[in-house]
C-alpha cells in the first residue's frame, strides 16, 4: 500500500513545479510543498544545487512522492529540462534568490530550474527572499520589472527578521500565504492575464475601534476577511497592494504592504495618504460611524445607584465620501454598503453621495457576512449597472469585483 504522502502526490490535481532557490528560507518551502500535496496537487520539486545545501534531495522526494534532480543530465531520455515546464499548470519558485531572478530575467539556463522557467507556458509565481540591500539594488529592481512586464507574478517580500540579526524587507512571505496566492492564480486559469500589473491598489479591511476609556471601545463585527480577500486577489493579478488593516487577527497576505491602524481617524489618514498614488481604492473596512465625544482617562465605574452614565457621541468623518471628492481622473473608487433594511435603495443613495464608481452591497446580520468564509453581494455602478453575485467564497467574490474594476480601468485609459 502506498504511503499517505505518495497517495496525495499521485492525485489527478493540477501539476505544479516547485522551484527552490539557494537561500536559508529554502526550509520554508517544505511547508509550502506540504500544502500543495495535501490539497491534491501533483508537485515536482526542482531545487538548485545551492538549495540542496540547505535541504537535501531525500527530503524533497519523500514529501513530494517524486524523484528530485537539479541538473539536466538525470533521466535524459525523458527530456526533463523541456517536459517539466511544458506539462506544468503552475510554476512557483520559493525562495527566489537575487541570482535566480537575474537568470530568469535574462533568459539564462544553466540548470534544470532555469531551463524549466524558459519552457513554461503556464503562470509563473516567484517569491523572492534576500537581504534588503540585495532586494533594493538597481539590478534586482530592473530584473523584477522585466519579469513583471513579461507577465511573471513576482510577489513582494515581507518585512521582518532576515538571516542573522538583520531586519528589513526581504523575508520570504508565510508559506500559507504564498499558497493562497498560488491557488488564486490557478483558479483564474492559465490564460488569465495579470491584468493589474503596474497598478497600485489600496484596500481597507477590518473594523475601527473608538476608545471610550482605557479598557472599552465602540466597534463592530467586521473580521477583515473580505478586505483581505480583495488584497490577496489583487496581488495574484499583479497589483502593488497597500492594505490598510484595522484591528484584524488574520495572517499578513503575501505580497502586500500592510499598514495597521486602530481608529477611524487613523484609517482616514493612512487611506488618504496611500490613495494619492493609487489607481484603485477599495473601501472594504467598516469604519465606526460614531466615536465618544470625550475619552475617560480612567475606567468608567458603575454608580452605586445603578444609573448608567450617558455617553455622548459625535460623528466620524466619511472616508469614502472624502475619497470621492478627491478622486483623480481615471481613479476607481469602490465603496461598500452593509445594510439591514432596504439595502439597494440605501446603497444607491450612498453610491451617489460618496461619488464612487462601484458600491458592493451586503445584507448583514449576526449570522451573515461578518466572520463568514462566504459572501453574496449586489454591485451597483455609477453608470447604472447592476451585478448580482450569488454566495461564493470571499476570494471568488473579490475576483468578480476586480473584473468589474479592471473593465473600468480599461475604459478610462
């Protein structure tokens, strides 16, 4: 009887080539490989010779259920340097070193992985990992720009601890988040363009909290899942993504710039700043409509007579409406309406008031939308259009809305 690992590897799912570059982050690719195989993907691991100094071939073979080679001389009769790229549904390289990015950008092919990259006609996702100085070097910047121009999805590296005591941009994103982007790429199909390449998009997510005293706040039920789905979907389509996140307990999506905020005013400041260079702003966050007029420096106590204190509230700024007022020609603004009453009538009024191009309408409640893995929506356009999106996973809904956004970007260009 086959082992569990081999049974999964022999499944009839999508064919993935997992390239592994020669960096210390190579050990993280083991987790990425596990995520692929356990979800039914057929994975062939193609490490570089340098990668095998960090993780040996027996490890890759055991986890994938397939033999592993790094040169073009093994199993020559099967012509692996051509066959692997031709047959793959997706090529993912994690980590992609500065050396590997340079070879890929210039069409060099001196081992099995670089040959595979040249023969692949499927989507290619590269997840760089290197020291900050290497990532920011003009040669690497040019190589990344070249690859993106050709349709390769190069994920922005994360910020954090690097090799040794260094900290900065260049850390390999979490394997689960690389896997999430890879799944979005596969879901869109081999011929789907990276139609947000070269675009800067801003996505807000989560719910703001307005402090009442040192231990209490006014807030809402937003989990941030829909906003994070928008960010992941945009990254998978090639966008440079700024995610303004308010009080969210979710893993950082791979390939995005994360800005964490707490209050509505902080959300406003961060979003307005990021929107200055954005092609698209998606206001998926749920800002608090009101905040306490006065902040209590010490915890508000119960009174002995049982009378509750009166909390005076003031109205928070309408961030989406302010973005609508500032909107540049060609910039697309997507607003959201979470409604419990006459949802469409209320949303149409908001669409006009906020000067948005699209508004995503959700009927919300205790067991609807907030915290759920799926969502349904109606999308109203300033041009009078109406799109009904039946219930589906939140990332699928995000992709459907991005299709509408891309159409408007194309029309304005």
